[in-house]
C-alpha cells in the first residue's frame, strides 16, 4: 500500500516524538491486605512497591499527543491499523474475516465485527498488534455488526444479526432493542454514555438520536433533508458530529455542533464519494474514506481534513496488491493507561518491585523486577546533575522488565544466577540507560568509585544490557564504567 500525506515525509517528526514520548501520571492499585508500598526518591528516579509490599498493578497514563493514537480501517476482508506516531501500517486480523467498520474501546482495543468459520457475524475485541482476541457476546440477539462501545466502557451498541439497533452490557448480557430492523437503522455513534446518534431509513436516511433508556428516536435537526445521511461520528468532548451527506453519485463530509445553534460546515465538497468520517481525539482533524471517480469506482484511500475544512490529504492509499476496498477508518482516543502487573499478578507470588524514571513531574520510563525473596532497593547518591542509579538487592532476581516510552514495547531480561542489579537512568530524559545484573549475596553491592568523570562498578557482573535490552557483555564483566553526568555506558572489561 502507498503511504502519503500524514504518512509520508511530514510524519518524520511525529515518529521522533513517539520514540521520545513520556509517560504521564501514575496510579497504583492493591489487592487484599497489603503493606503500604516502600517509596524512595532521588533526583529524577523514584522507587515504589519494594520489599514484598504486595503490589498488584501500576498504571501509567501517557502524555496526550496524537503520536500515541492509531487509526483502524478495513482493507479487503481484514482489519489494518495505522500508527499515527510512526506512520507504520500493520495487519491486525489474519484468521478471521472483517468487513464492517471497526471502532475503539476506551483502553485502545479494537472492537470489530468479524465473520467466524461458521459464517456467523460476531463481535471481537483485540489489541492493535493483533493480540488478545476475545469474543464479545454471542451470535444471537446481541450486537453482531457496527459495534461501538460507550465512553465509559460499560455498554456496546450496534446492529444484531436481524438488523435491529440494540444495546447491551460490554460483557454481552442483557441486549435491549432500541429500533426495529423494519425501520432500517444504520450504524450508531455514542453522543455520551446515555444516548446514540444514527442514520435511519432505507431511502435518503436521516440522522436520529435516541436514549439507551428507551423512547422514540428524535430527528437530528441539522440532518440534510432529501439527501442520504449516514456514518455519524461524535467528537470526544461530545460537542460536534461529522457524517456523510450525499446522493447516489457523490458524497461529502459535513460537521455540525450537537447543541442548539452549533456551527455547521461542509468539510469536503467534490465529485468523489467521501464517507465514514471519524474525529481525531483532539477534535481538530477528521479522517475519512475517499473513493475517486464520479461514482466511487476509482481508487479508494484513507484521507484527513481539518475541522476548518482545509488541508485535505491522503494518509494511506489502496494499491494493486492482495487487498482491495480500503474503507471504514476509525481514529482511536488517547490511550487511557498502560498496566504493569506486580506481585500476586502475572508474575506470580514472587516478590517484585517497580522503579520509574522521572523527567520533572513526567514519568519517562519504567522498570519491574521479580525475585525469589523479598527485594529491596537503594538509590545511590550522585553529585548534583549526575545520573540516578538504583541498586536492586535480592536473592535470585529472575526477570527484569523495562520500558522507555509509552508506545515502545517492553524489554524483558531473563536472568540466571543474578542476586542483584544496577540500573542507571539518564537525567535529561528519565530513560533507563544501563542494566547490569551481578552475583553478590542479598544486600551486598559491587564496589563503586568515581574516577575521572566516570562511575566505576567492580564485581562479578553477569551482563551489561543497554536501553534496548541488548547484552553488550554476554560473557560478563569485572567492571563497568558509566558516565558520571549522563549515566550512559562508557565501557566494560
């Protein structure tokens, strides 16, 4: 597939921002009767959840930037995802067919209708990397197509297998029919947690709103009479709606305020077929499908336009390869959180702890470790302006996991024979620089000295891992040298 506009040269800065994106605020959760977490700090490094404190999870919230978002879309019979931060496209579905529009849940999972091997349509959840595939509800009476989840994540609305507009709990229970199939409802969008907007009618459908608590549909006053009105999408603040307005040969994207006296503007006016608009999470841009040709019989692609109606540009264009029929883009919201599980969670009952690097008040990196016995940590005092260094002390650290940005994947180090480890953080970015496990007994650190602008650590060091997880010294080392100002690795021997 071709990538242009937002996915071309103009996207280089966005990709750079994504690589350096900082983690935002933090929340911590516990389960059962646990001790308060140990908390230590020095400079821009903090340590939390050590010494068997019984951590259950730690949630990081990212900085609110478009680089943390993605756009899901259909291409042929599969779902793809465009990463706004990196400009990369990836195929999400492989084993099952997906035709109708995908949408996003509040925690950035893709919600989509997908056809199973038995030919029945069902709704599935999965992450943008294709993992976590989970069926939502059953094939009968529940949402089967055009699924959308409420902003609070408690309900899913859409059409059931008979074409009725229904709403149900996000667990797939208690479907309630809102509009019968005989009225020909279209795919809905949530206005807020209590109401929907959708197209209604088989000929020149108009936009209507309805409460999920029941009642009759209400005509949206700025629906364009005499034209087809479909594919509504509501901005994340609930103030504006965009939808496709058209005739049999062409259609355009229109935006209007949802309240009385709201602004109304045609974002695109042309002889193409523009459809399936979706707001960016900041409400300043709309992504949509465009089919060229007077009857939509040309090449299709995913385009963007500002909410001022300017700057139409291609994002992803269809090619002549395996897939045809690019359609149904849906822009994710801002990522809500990224969860790391501690003791009594995914890592089992072994003692584990968390470190996180800070840049000012913004979280920039994360480290989790698992040990066979209760763990402790000390933060080495460093002269002003120098890097924070943490020493993890335990018996048999079996795993260290760290991440240097919200969108970057975890780096996992599986260890054998490591009793403790040294972790250095860059003082200018808060990122993890170097991880060096060593074979001292619990509580005993390797010796440290400051020599000619470097920090020298001497002992039985089992490896020297950089910020990407590469072991630069797989045969071990007797000394590692860190830059005394930045914490970056200078050398080892």
